[in-house]
């Protein structure tokens, strides 16, 4: 029997097993029975069974159904309860979307986004007509004006529902691919267009920090260790591999170095890639340091190689993934331009028609370079699926005339583009922050310095050039030469420009 309207909760027996199924929001048309996993659709006061739902995979999220919090709504803080969850997957990885219900029945959505979180609300845009997905309407990088707001298409994915729990506003057919488009604005707004039903469902949101939501009733450490625990056995060597973050999609085995894919969850059969040529990070994994007034820890490391169009030679750089309890994730990049620090942007810059300039947060940037980037080695833990041999299309923009050189970097892979923003940081600052004696600054490395030099300097320079020539000949004769493990092999370094370090960070709320 249904509960009274004053309770704002509709409760009726599950048509599959008879257990009670609750709907706390009138906007929630679907629910998954927590006892028999039946998918239930509500039509008025009638519940109908629409098949069954697969078990959710363990993703170590601290969130759970029943957790409560506060969110600003119409300028005032209002209480909400997490009532449902979708586990979704696309070519770019897997992610979760949580459904939050308010006391008046309104629904909001809390989704993973590049190691951060986005809170969004259902949104209406009259210019978006009912109809099937048309690729020509949603070209990656194209501009769209919806509801009087300007957006850039940043992701076009074939998504599919893996599993679900609790109450849901809509429910895609499990396992059936559907188009999911994501657009972002210069102001940091994220617009999702879901083509799993007609008319397409829209939600508009912005980045949030979990601590600001005043969440209560989260999973504690004991429950997180639960059935499988925050660890697994390496599929290559069998050693125990601990998992630190709820958002982890890839990590390396500390024993054999194999790179393991966790995007399907730990309960599934794990895939891995062997890494036989280790690269030693200049800043060791686990190092802690203070930067920009925050405490950071190095949790991941990548070596990457880049190649510009029409250039036969390549260049290399390293990226360090940092984590802060207060700020989430950031990146340190060690390239031919020196060291820099970057963070993923929720919004996107405004590009000129010929793509030669970009404007972001009121600042102008000039196009510096375009290149293809490849991941050749990875160590540590990552919130996006990292694969050896993974390639992306990168574009770098740099600010003009500023002492503290700032940059914008984009990466495109699997139908989505991710932007980052950052600025240069000195090797001395980083060495002090992480308690190191010194760090190499590639931008300061050169054969000779100064405008004057004597005869012996010239002689030494000639000898060095001859030695470099000999070593380069040896390197070119060995196609498998690794510049990070073989001291007689040097990778090409650009004298100007350089990679500011894009990274395969995922998108689409992942």
C-alpha cells in the first residue's frame, strides 16, 4: 500500500519479489529493487517490472545511497539525500552519477569529472528540438548557443549503462550504447545532453568540492574495506596492490611494474600491460610538499613522447600527478621549457576562428604548437585509464608578454577534449617544497653560456658536439633506444616551445 502524501514518499511492493520499493521524488520514474535487483518503472500508482539490473561494481567511492548533505539552491542552503546511482562507461572510461533528492521532490546530480565533481540540475533549452542524434550538429570543438548561453562541444561519446541503484530520473537500457554529448563554457559551466531517450535530457552544472556539501553518512574506512578491500592481487605477479583513491582507474603494481586497468572494477578480470623499461622519476612517488599554500603528494608519474606534424624527430617530457586533500589533483610537468604546474579546467577557453589565439579568464594566449603525444611509461595511481602506447592530439597556447609565463593545453582522445591551465614554476621552488637537494631545469641546460668565450671554450664545445654526433648515430642505429634508461641515447629537444604537458585525464564527468 502506498504511503500517505504527507510523507512525500511513495512506497509500494516490488512486482518482482514483493519487497518495498520507495520513490521519495515525483521526478524519479525508475527504481532498482535492493533485494531482487528488479528494474521497476512507476506509472502513476502502478509499478511495473522491466527486467533486472546487474550488481554494481566496487568503485571505492565514499558516497553511498542514504548519505545527506547541503547544496545552495536559489541562493539558500537546502538539505538533500542521495537516493540513486548510475554506473556508466564510454570509450574514455567509467564513472558514476549520483541522484540527489530534496524535500520538495526536486532532483540534482553529483557526477565525477576529471578527478573532481560537478553538481548539475535538470535544464530546459527550447532551441533543442526533439529528434535523434545528428553528428553534424555536435562536432567536437564547435560552438553552440543553447538557452542564451554559449558553449563549446568538448565530448561526444558512445555511453552505456553498466549498473544502477536506487531511484532514478531516467534509465537507459543496460548495455545498449547511446550518444552522450558534453559542452563546456568559458565561465566553467558543464552542459550534458543525454540522447538515451526522447526528447534528449539536459543537465547544467558547475564544479563543486565535496567538503563544501557538508556530507554526512558517508562510507567509513571499515565499510570501504568491505568485501574485496582496498587492494587486489596483481594479475601479472600476484603481489598485493593497494588502491588509495575512489576515483582510481589505472595504477602500476609496486612489485613488477605492470600497468593495471581498473576501469571495469576490481571484481572483474583485470587486464594489464608489462613495463620492462622503468623510468626513474626525479621527484620520487610518495613525496610530500607545500605549493601554493597547499599540501601535495606525488601519486603518479608518466613519461611521454611528442612529435609535431612533418617532423621526423620526437621530444620527451615527464608528468607528475599530485593530490591534495583540499584541492584534489594537479600536475607538475618537466619539459624543455622547464617546470610548470597545471590543473584541469572545468570550463574551456574561447578560441579565435583560425584557432591561433585563445582567451581564458580575461587573458590572451597565442598558439605555440600542435603535436601527437604518446605515453611510454607510467608509475603510480591515476584517476583516468592510462595505457602504455596511448596517443592523444595536443595543442599548446602560451601567454604573451608576461613574466610568469602561463599556458593553456588541450588533449583530444576518444571523442573528447580536455583543457588544463597552469604556469611556470622554478626547479628551486620545487626542490625546496619536496625536500630535494636539487632538480634539473631543462630550460637552463646548454653547451655554452654568455656572449663571450675563449679558445678553450671553443675547443671544448667542438669536442662535445663531436661526442653528441657519435652518440646520436648510435641511437639512430637502435630504434628501440630509450632516452630515459640509456645514457648514450638522447631524445630530441625543441629549442623553443616544448610540451607544457597535456595529459589523458578523461572527461564527460569521469
